[in-house]
């Protein structure tokens, strides 16, 4: 099976009590300490008849973004993959995911 010209990565990270799963061609350590840099986010081509609302939300959030920087402690996993899947947002309520130990600021509920 021939390899693609560019590698593809699946990145999973926490954001606002949800788990984001993005596919991108570029992933690396950012120049800013404590951040992962993600570039060339891949969005699937859809017909006009079938639209995935979750991917459309991600496309509106990240569609015009050249590079995004994700805090290292928010990253769950980064995988190099052969095929691209759908970008999606998952609820993390009830998920068994342990955060990396470290200092984090938890806002007080008022």
C-alpha cells in the first residue's frame, strides 16, 4: 500500500469538559513551552445532502486557523494514522480519563 505524501495524525484533547478529536498533517512541539502545535487540520469533503453537525461546528471553529496551540496537559493522545476519520467532539461526562498530574487552576463556581 503506497504511503501518502504527508503523514496524518489523530489528536485527542480536552477542551471545556469535552474531548476533541482532530485530524491534521502537522503536529509538533510549539516554540511556546507547554504547548503542542497543530497545523493543516483536515476536514472531510461532504455532499450537500449529508452534513455532520459536529464536524461543521469544528469547521467553523478551526476552519480558518493556520496553526492552533493546545496546552500539553490537555492532550490525551496523538496517533499517526494511515486513513483520516471524521473530526468530532465527544462528551467526557462519565469518561474514565485521568488528567496528567500537575498544577491546574479550577475556577470557583459562584
